């Protein structure tokens, strides 16, 4: 069997003026592991999903995330629809894109 390739890691090797957002599902020591992954993979943002919160996760139409940024403190969001979670992520990332120009 071939070695597993980490597409996210590979994508960070050739970066122009891109903003890279990663996603993680952690089960233990969530915030510390997510912060390590943000740094180790050279991400601009990391969306941390947790299965610890009632109503959040893959089996629900709602989710609760924490957004980590390479340039700021983690920001936790309340439980909301996955559509609204996506808006929160876009609202956090888009200003950094316009700041890069």
C-alpha cells in the first residue's frame, strides 16, 4: 500500500498570496491540538469542530465551532445552523483577503 499523502500539507508548500483555511475534528485536548495543527501546517485559519457539544457534528443540521487564526485569539461561536456557521467562516476570512491586496 502507498503512503498516505496529506493534501493540506502539500498545498501549503506552494503558497502565493493565498489564505488557507483548514478544518479539524479533535476529541481530546481540542484547543491545544487545533492550535498545534494551525501552526504545524502553516494555516491562516483552522475551524475546530467538536463532538462534545449537544446538537453539533455530522449527524445534525447544526454545528458549533471555534475559529483559530494565525494572527489572533480563538473565537468560539454558539450552536447554529451549518449555513450560518459557513457564513461566520466567510465573514472572518474575507476581510483578510482584502487586506492582502
